[in-house]
C-alpha cells in the first residue's frame, strides 16, 4: 500500500460496493476524465509468483520499465501488446511468474490474488497522443493502483504518478507515493473529481441494475481512431460553413460520431463489404454526406429540404414525403437508418423488415411518436417517457423478427441509446408468416396500400413554434394570470410621483406553470420551449433566470436611446399601479 493518504470517506462501504465502483472507473474512465474518449483493453491477467518475497507488485511497474517496453511496440495498438509486455517487467523479480487470462467475472468471484490490467487510454482530442496505463488489483488487501505512462514531452491524459484506491477498515481511501505528488494539480483532480465520483457510485450501488455500457458493439480503439480522422477531415470546415440556424457544434460532431460508429460497426461485421444504406428522415443530410464521402453508397430522404444540402455535391439527398406503404420500400438497401427520425421511428423496423430479408436497421430514437404519427402515450408510468419509449421501440423490432442488440453512443445528446439488428430470428422462407405478426401490430391498412390509415406525415413546411403564432387573446390571458400571481406578495417601491408601485415577488417556473390551466399548458406544450419561451418573448415584462421569474422594472428612454418610444407601454395599460416611470422618462409611449 502507498503511504501518503490523500482522501478518505466518512461512510463505510462493503467490498462489493468498493469493487463495483473501482471497476466502473476502470472500465469507463471517460465518465470522470474529460480528456478521454474511452479505453482499449489489451490485457487482464492473474499473476502467480513462486518467489514469496515479491509483495508490492505495483511498485515493480516503474515508469521507466513501462516506457522501455512501450518503445518496443511498432504502434500503440492493443494488437501489438501481448503478455510478454508484463512478463518482461516482472521476470527479473521472479523467473517463474505465471499469467492466467482473466475476465471481469472471474476477478469478482476470486477472494484473493493479484491481477494486472494493461490498457490504452484513448484521447478525446485529435492533437493529443494516447497513452498506456497499468492497473494492479490486489484482492487480498483490497487495493487498485493506477500507473499511466507517456513520453515526457507529451500532454498528460491521466496523473503521471502512482495513485491507489483502497478499502481501508471499511472506508474508501486514496493514497499517493510521495508528498510532492500530493501538491500537484493532478492530486486536486483526484480528490475533487475522481474521489467524489467514486463515493457517489458507492452510494448508488445496486447489484440488480444492469448498466448499459457505451460502444459495446464496436471496438472502442477503432471507433476512436476513425472519429478523430473524420473530425479532422470534415469537422472544422462544415462548422465554419454551416448555413442553418441550429448550433453546428452539436449537430456536426454528433453526426461525425454516429458516422464513425456505423462505419466501425460495418467493418466489424464485414471489412470487405461497403453496404448500401437509406437514411430516412435525414434532416440536414450530414450523416448521409459523411457516409457517402467515405465510400458508402446511399440515399438520404427527408420531407423538407435544408439549406446545407446545396453544399453537399455528389450526395443523393431527396425531398420527399415518406408515407409508410408498399411505395416506401428499399429492396436494394442493406441498412435502413433512423437517426432521430421522429414520427418515422416506429416505422423504421417495419420498412426494413418488408424491404428485403437481408436488410438490417440502425435506429436512434429521440422524440417519442407512435404508428399514427402522433405523440407516443406512456404505458409504464414507473419509468421515464424516454425509457418507456425505448422498450416500446425494442418490442417493435422484436415483433418484426430482428435479432436486436442495444448500445449507447458517445454523442453530445441525452438520447444516446440505439438499436442495431444482426439479421432475423426466422428463415427467409418464413417471411410471409412473420409479416402477419407485423400487420397485426401496426393495425389498420393493408400491405399493398397505406399500412396505417391514421398515419399523418410531417408537413413539408416547418411550422413556427416559438409562441409567436399563438392566439393573441390566449397570450394576453396567460400574461395576465402570471402577473397577478407575482403581485400576490407585494414588494412596494416608490413611484416617480411618490405613490407606491407593487413590483411583486419572484416565483419558481414550476409554481407559475401550476397556476395556469390545463388548456393553457396544452397550447404551450406544442411550442418549442413552452412557458419559458413565452416569458422570454415578453422580456420587457418579465425577467427569467435560473428557473425563477419576476416582473421587470420598465426601462427608461435614456437607457434605450428612444428605441422603443413608438411602442405602447404594457405596464401603463395593464399593471394595477400603472407604469413605474412618468411618460417622459419611460422607454415606451404612454
């Protein structure tokens, strides 16, 4: 055990809680370390020593020894790393040391023993090199020691010194090797980020919950390398030239990550084949563009053309209304893609199943819609709408006869769970029988014509949904209700003429929402941003900040440089005390 204590928890933890939290950090360090995109596991072995004098195994893995072995590698990739890497470091201390390949499950079932994990930390930034990390687990003394090593002139991805997580007398503890290390910025990160996260994971430990790991269907190292290449190749240029009103940083890098995932997935399935794809509800067409430029033949279809399509030369993008029917089948496609495809989401498995027996699907659900093109109604109130919808979409995939796997992407979005199919659960000769189950599921309609007569496709012209198109009477009524609520608890100020002027109190948005009727909330729910958007549209009346709302003091003509003097003052005509300012001082016309 290292001898410089850095932090210790004030609550006890069991061995199961300790190892669960440590392994979560070991397997997914990017959850804490924002410099990482992930890890590529090269080795996980159990050590057996014949020399009983070998005790502190972690101290045998010195920086110089690890660097010496790392420099022998042709490239820092896991396929070049074998057990000889660890063997060459340990044999000088015990010539008969033996190694046994071990899985995480094997590790958890052992009550004793020393284990070594060797992996590559994958950098999030293209300009930063990956590095090696050795982790030594000692089940007997309940410690996990981490040693990350890179060349001295390289940017560090993880602390460059040894640090150890231990379960000491039932308490989580963090130890370092020297006091000099304890004064470093890395030590601050260990205590303020990692240690707090570990304690949180210990508190939330539940052996009955199976957490979905991200990128579980693709090799992380290959994905990371490809993502970096795509990011360097397309990222900055597309962001710079982005003609849409949306945030390019979110959409560009999200679609680059999805493209990297799909290409890595397809290479994993068959590296010698470049499949054909159809991206239904392709939106800005960026995913179709990247896949096409990378040599994959495909088409993107959306109900509405985007400005950026004009910059995507040589890419097959079509502006069409997609109505689930026999006319909307793609027998030539190897994959049907549904990337945030909204009202088409439940139809993607059906379209893929009926297009051809060899067609697979990639589906990334976002907004919840049902077969009729209307919002999905939650069936299980015990979970969130999103989780319930994921189960619903998965059940559709299963009913359509797909062998479905679930994965979680690493994209800048909270909706990251995707479904990937790997063929069918029935033989090709059984397609007709399988389709009868599909028809029973989707309800009205026929196989030949429209598959569901209730389905309503999205309008080609996007409706303005920022609360400006609501009925003016409805808007005025909502503003009046909110104003009266804020004025219930008075805060009296002295007006320009010496009379009192009630500014009212501030109220949380949740309370404001409760004060409105169901009809008002229903209309606001259909608008982007809802209540908050309406309040911000009327920022000359309300101030909204950090989830609270209050009345704004009317501005003065001097401050606004007479900019609004032609517009009527809302306060003068609607506030019980009139305007706070005189007609000469107020920014608006009385």
